[in-house]
C-alpha cells in the first residue's frame, strides 16, 4: 500500500515515507483503544441515560437503572426501542472491538533497532588475536 498524502493547514500537502507511515499505523493500532467499549442505555421508566460495557449487553442480561432502580432486561427480541437501540449499539461495538483485535494481531511486529548502549558494539565473525 502506498503511503498516503496528508493535507495540512498549509497549501501544500506532504507525503509520508513508507517507514513513517508504518510507524504511525503501529502507534495507532497499539496505543489507541477502540472507540466504543461501552454503550449508552436509556432507562425505559425514568428516561435517564447511563453506560454499561458492550461485552455485558447480550441476550439475557439484566441491569438495574442507577437512578430509579427499575430492572431492565436485555433481549434480542425486545419490543422497546430503547432496549433495541442499546442491543444494536452493543453488537456494533463488539464487532468493532473484534476487528481491532484482529487487525492488531495481523499487523507485523515493528523492527526494533539496537539500543544506544549497544549500537557501537558489533560482533565480528572472526576475532583477531
């Protein structure tokens, strides 16, 4: 894949070298968490919004609303639009997290150079005596 051309605030766009682009991709994949690890849930009774982890929101899960303490039951075939929305968003978030993990595992490990301490010490095949 060719290195992308990035536009900046200046008039001229600049092009990243392939090595710099690989380092940037690795940094993004390894240091940036997936965007949605939690999902917003709207209570069916008091209409307050709270968050819960997307991994928990699966068929058969129940959660108590933190404000009005009504128990919400999460099911794939629920007729309530708030529950449907939360389940749909949780499915989407879990899918994004799986794809991010696959991309992270499929990405090749970056080559690490020698540290500064050992940079000058190269081992020769033959020792001179």
